[in-house]
DNA sequence: CGTAAATACCTCGTATAATGATGTAGATCA
DNA sequence: TGATCTACATCATTATACGAGGTATTTACG
């Protein structure tokens, strides 16, 4: 139940990280996240597309339609400079959060409360 | 905005980790998390008390009232055996999630999508 | 040829969970 | 006296991912 809650707040950062590598469309981003995480992470369309819209609204990514000779049309997103900076900040914050949580989970008793 | 979202799903695990050390009351747990995380993490009452109720409902922790000679009454929670096992499982899942996210954030391009 | 599956887009209602606001009350201290 | 800290509690709000539903094209299978 709380399994998926752990991912909250991370999908945008993950998308930015994928787009850092190369421009890609929504469906492809979802596949890329699965592939890179060795299938441990998986986002549905209901999560990916709203997240992409939000990122574009914030000016972190931009998109253009591509109509390949074969296959359906794709909306290809690319990372903007502003998005690159934001990605670095979010990576840093994520790292700090993990460290903080590990401090608590690790458990070192020192001072007494009250 | 998405800052606090990153903590979702973790408060219960953090509480269990605190109680693994020693029985403690809600207010003290909040202080202990702050202290252990070097003030990086901080949960308000509105988060702590509902989380404690949920953990007790699930049979992971138990409580009893203490009325010290000085100061207001406290509801002291202690970790049950079932809670100890659950803590280990959640620590493991957290570790796996962090590793998975790091795989994506780290970024290693190999195969091409589509 | 028909149809299932995969690719590819999109929206909306629902569920979950942390927060902030609000409230009570005793203890301490200036 | 009143501010601050301890200590409990509830509730409406907000944020976010998900599932379900829908459209359309292409490819593969029988």
C-alpha cells in the first residue's frame, strides 16, 4: 500500500535524468526508466504524461511533434538548460534526503530525549 | 513544493526505527528523528500522531499511558515483535528503491529505445 | 482478411499521505 | 501575567501517482 508512496516526488527527477541523455517521447521515457532500473521502477501513462506536462509548464523541458514514416506520431521532449540546472539541484536534494533517512534508520543512540 | 513529497511513505519506517532503540512517546519520537537526522528531517504533530495510530492499528507497535510526577501525561509506544520484522522488511525495500533510483539518476546509456 | 498486441497519445476520478491550522492543558520561567 | 515548552489530538487542504477509460496506427499471427 505505501509501496508506491515511496516514489512520490521522484518521477519528475527521473524524467529529467532520462532526457539528459537524449530527447525522447513519453512512451520511450517510460521504457527507458524500466530498462535503466532493471525493471524495478515502472510508471504508467497516467503518471508520465501529466508529469511531462508539468515539467513543460515549468519551462524545464520543451517538446515538438515528430511524425515518423512508420509508427504513430510522437511528442518528443528535450531537456532545456533550465531543466539541466534543476536536475542537478534535485539530484543533490535526493542524495541529502537519503543520507538523512539513513542516519535515522542506521540508529545511533546518544543523547536522551527529555 | 515537491520537497515534502519525497518523504511520503517513510514516516512509519522512521518511527519504527526510533522505537527499536527504546519505547518513547509521540513528542519524543519527533524530537528523536530531528536529533538523529541532524535537524534535516522534521515531522509535525499532524503527521506523527496519525502515523502512530496507523502503526498501532496494524499491530506493529503498542502503547500505554504514563503519568510522570512532573509534566503532562504521555502515551508511550513500544515496538512489538511483529513491528521489528516489518522494520527490517521496510529497510530492505527502502534500500532497494534507493538503488533503483540511483541506477536511473546515475545514467548509463546502453541500448536504444524503439 | 481479421484480430490481437504493441506503440503512442490523452484525461479524469480516486486513493494516499503529510501538512498546517486549530484546540486543550499542565509546567516552567522571566 | 504571559510566553514558551511539553504533550496530546483532529480535520480540511494539498500534492501526487495510479487505474481506468478512450483514440489511433502499425505489426504479427493464424
